[in-house]
C-alpha cells in the first residue's frame, strides 16, 4: 500500500507503507498535524512520517514506527504532543508523537 498526495493531477509525494504480518486493515483515520502524519492499522503498529518541502519538491522523512501498538478500528487522538488510542488488544496506550516513545 502507498500513501500518495496529488494536487492538480501531479503527484507531489509518495510513501510506501510498511507491510505487517497477518491480516492488514486500514480502518483507522490518519492523523495529520501540520507537516507530520501519523497512521496505524491492524498488525502494522503506529507510524509517523514528516513531509518536507525543498524548493518545488516534497520529500518524505520516516520519523518512527511503534510496532508493538496497533489499532483495528480506533483512530488515535493527538493532544498536547501525545497520541492516545485503544489497541487491537484492548490496551489503552499513549505515545510521545515527537519521539515515538511510550509515555
């Protein structure tokens, strides 16, 4: 699966999302905070990327992956620099959105 942003019919950036083990579901909504994007799906953990613009080109920088947490149908909430969600194993978790460390 790939995440691609297109404007005026022209691809601006693309990021190939990691492939986890077992069944993969894209049921949680992506969280966007300015130029940072947080996404999760079943069996794929929580992931953070950053979109940077240099001149007229855009680049994707992978910030971190937290493989031990993932959600099936629960969209994380971003509040004061922390992501909160309920995992697919019914565990409430909190991740520092800047570092990817468990809070």
